[in-house]
């Protein structure tokens, strides 16, 4: 049985956090909200606990996990952003080096939706990193996530809290739909504000390399650290393990198009039940904002909802090929891939 506990997303109740931290310390699995998507957490320093994540998700062992750190306690009264950066000692529990680029990016974007790939320490079990020499680290910007990590007293390995290749969860109900009975506890902290998984950047090479686009865009990264290399999918296995093309997919086939109305009509004429996701269309559609940030925040929830309906196809018009849409376009492309 998965226990579900409501938690205040801005001021998490200490007794709720304590219960969840007890589950983590006992080697169990806790789903919790972050500012991007819900994560499925386990003690990152316990190979047995982390093995439970792979089993619950049905995740291939070749796909490494992100290790989440808490950063310092929330300052009271608030101190400037620059001083809210996580303690390097916390990062150095899992990383064997903290390159200059990592320090600069963390100073600017942590806590936040940015994951940094750095050399790993021996204390991180091989199962976390798919036996690779690097570890992905992120400090999430969500009070529940940070309180849980702090109370557990250990970094948390946490992928998105969904079965492998399925749609990522941005609401507690999405987690339950996918993982009910497979995990010990779900902290229901309401909807995630960001809606897309973090930007992943490998900072072990001469230039930082973007492994997964996210809400922190390449130009935001470049403002801090100069040139960033791209190469999200075509790179070798060692550089971006787990970048399988099919990922984040609804069960209902998703059709990407340059012209939603034309495609919608074509599919209807084939006798299919069709729904479009967009704005200002002729045929039946579910509204989604044309602002990239709002679109990102609502995309997975909209796809979960349409996937629950009785449709044969979901039609989506591809947003423009501009930097602010890069993460959305990446997820749409993966969601539409059938293998
Ligand atoms: O926003 C997020 O990042 C969410 C929340 C829960 O923090 N987590 C998330 O985890 O999206 P997951 O497991 O669904 O995606 C992790 C990504 C995968 O693409 C994986 O291949 C990559 O990070 N990754 C993890 N460790 C890596 C490593 N050592 N080297 C390269 N890529 C790595
Ligand atoms: Mg995922």
C-alpha cells in the first residue's frame, strides 16, 4: 500500500517530513514534489535502496539517476541569492571534484532546475551512475524536496516518479496512476510549477555540454560560462546515457505537425477519434497557453488528461524552433516517438 500524505508546499509540516525521512532512512521509496516534476527518492548512498527505484520504475539499469542535495537551511532573514548556494561539502559527499564551471553555474542557478554532471566519488554506488565515472547532481528549488533531503540526512537519488518511458508526473495523482502500490510513500505537495525536467549539463569536459534541454536555456548557461556544446542525442553512450528517444510518452499516439487543423481533419476523415492540444484551432482541442513557460508548466498535465480520454490520436502543432521553446520541442519529439 502506498501511503499518501498531504504536505504544505511552501511550509512543509515537520511531522510529515519526519515520517518521510524515516522511510528514506529505512531504505524505502518516497515520491516528493520538486519545482520541475515529482521525483521518486531513495537514499543515494545505499545500493539496495536505489535498486528499489529501478524495480518500481521498470527502469533499465543503463540509465543513471540524478542525486539531489538540499543546500543550506533557508536563511532567516533572507540573505542575497549568491549566499544561498549549497555548501560545497554537501556536494563533495558525492562528487570527487567540483570544476570551476560547476561552481559558477551552481552559484547562479541553484537551487533550481539545473543538473550538473561531475566526476563521482567512490561512496556513490555504481547502480546510481550506471557504473559510469560521473554523477549528476542537482539542488532542487522546492521547500518539500529540500526539507526531506535535510531531514533524511543523506542525498537522494531521484528520477521522475513514473514508470520508465511513461509521461512524467507534475501532480500527485499522476504519480499514483503510475506507481501506486510500488512505492512506500507519496508526499502530495500539489502541482509542480516548472513542469519539465531539469536542464542537464556535463561539466567534466573542456566546454560544458548540454545533455538535456530544460527551462534553463543554453543562452542562460552561456551568460555564465561562455560556450556550451550541444549534442543531446547523437553523442556516444558514455556522454549521455539514458537519452533514449522514446521517453515521456502518453499511451495515445501523439502526432506532431506544422498545421494542426489540417492534420486533425485528415485523421478524422480516416475515422479516428482525434483531439488537438493548442490554442485557437478549428476542431476539438484542449487549450494550452502560447507562452513557453506556461506551456511547459501545463504540458504533462494536459497530456495525462488527454491520455485518460477515449481518443485514438492527440495532435499537436510544433511550437517555433526558437531557444525558448527548445525544451518543450525536445519533450514533444520524445513523446511522439513510438520506439
Ligand atoms: O527535474 C529533474 O531532473 C527530475 C526531478 C525529479 O529532479 N528528475 C529527472 O530524473 O528528470 P530522470 O531520471 O527522469 O532523468 C535523469 C537524466 C537522464 O536523462 C539521465 O540519463 C541523465 O539525467 N543522467 C543522470 N546521470 C547522468 C550521468 N552521470 N551522466 C550523464 N547523464 C546522466
Ligand atoms: Mg524521467
